[in-house]
């Protein structure tokens, strides 16, 4: 039975990339960690023949997917705190014009709370929702007072009042129904409130050149947005996009050392030898390949 396109609703789609994984992979928590390292592994990806949107068409049950995220733990992620702090600073600068008096901010998929910690330091009234129990425990160490709770974005958590801003970084590509996520975000926002989204850009040059070998073609990614498809879905779910642009990443020497551990012993030793002079001292690099997009949209 065809899977409807998450953006336009059409049931006309064609398989673009056959699956390279088994059901065991798609239900294992190790495939849902932030420090994902399983190159070349992905689900069946189809292309909508009506609008061109790319999405996973061999989905697993929602409860099975949720369980994988709930049980997920990723100690290596904590060693990459610097890059998340740098990203938080950049996002909050973008959100500064939308501050009100006593600004309330909700982050969906808040991980270990790096972004919320920085937002709180800057005076935002922060709250966070996260599926992973392990991540919630880490986040609660940074943002105290029951401001981070464990659960799904569509749960009843933090529905007592509306928010000025909802942030979801690297989240929308992970949910089975991105339209439902955005409609839920709209319900949480005050009239005129802002959503800030980050997701891989399938319309970017690296994505088009690499195709199935693009590094963001991964098991946990269920939707592959481009700027036009993001704009279209925002409009369909009650938002007006005010800005869609490129989103840079930050890389540190610690992150490079961390990721070398995922290589096989031979390549790892060779790479460590070649990169030894580069990794001898700490550094941070702002890297923008144009393969990530960020969107700011206002609730209509």
C-alpha cells in the first residue's frame, strides 16, 4: 500500500533508494544516537511524483520507533558540548528580535539541555521535551526545576500556557508525520509566535552530488526537506515563513578525535597519524557546506 507524501498528501511515489537495513537495525537504539556513525545504512526512500519530496516509505510502527528513542543513551555526545554551545549562541542571536517581556521558550527534542542552558542564561523562560530518559537526566543537571520532562512532542507536557518561541533542531526529519509536528507546535504558540527549525537540506549541492551516499541519508531520518518543501509544509500547517537559509555547523578538534573512534582499527590508526599535528591543540571551526537549512516561521 503506498505511503502518502508527508508534504502534499499524494499517494503517487516511486522508490528512489531501496533499504540497506533490516528490521533489527531500525528498532535498535544505537541507530538513533546524535553521534550517528553508520555510513551507507538507510531505510527505503521514495520520491513523491507529485511534488518531488523524498521520504521513508517502509516505516516501522510509531511505538517501536518511540521505544528506540526512549532507550537511547549516547555518552560520546557529551564530549561534543562545545559545538552545541556555539550553535545555541547563533540560534539565540537569530531569535533575539522576537523576545517579549518574560519570553517563554520550548525546545522539542532538547537532548542534554545545552541549548536550554544558554537560553536560560540569556534570560529566556525555558522548557524542554525529550524522549530519551538518559538525555532528560543529563538535561535536568543543567536546567533545574522540572523544566525538562520526558515524553513526546504531542504529549500534554507544558500545555498550561502558550510559548513565544518553539525550537526544534534536527527533529522534524525524525518524526513519522512532520505536518502533525508543526500543527502541534502551532497549537503551543501564542498568536504570532515563532518556530525555529533546523534540518538537513536535500536540495543542497552536496546532497545532489552524493545522492544515496550523502552523509545525512541515515536510518533515523524519515523526511528529506529542501527549502521549497519546507516552505510548502509550513504554509500548509498554519505558518508564514519569514526566513529560510543555510545553517552552519561547528567542528572542534575534540569532535574529530571523538569521531575517529568509530573507524576500524587500521584506518583509525592511519587517520590519527596523519591528523596528529592538527589535533595537537584545541580549535573550533565554523563549517558551512550549505547542506543544512534553518527556518524561522511565524504562526499565522
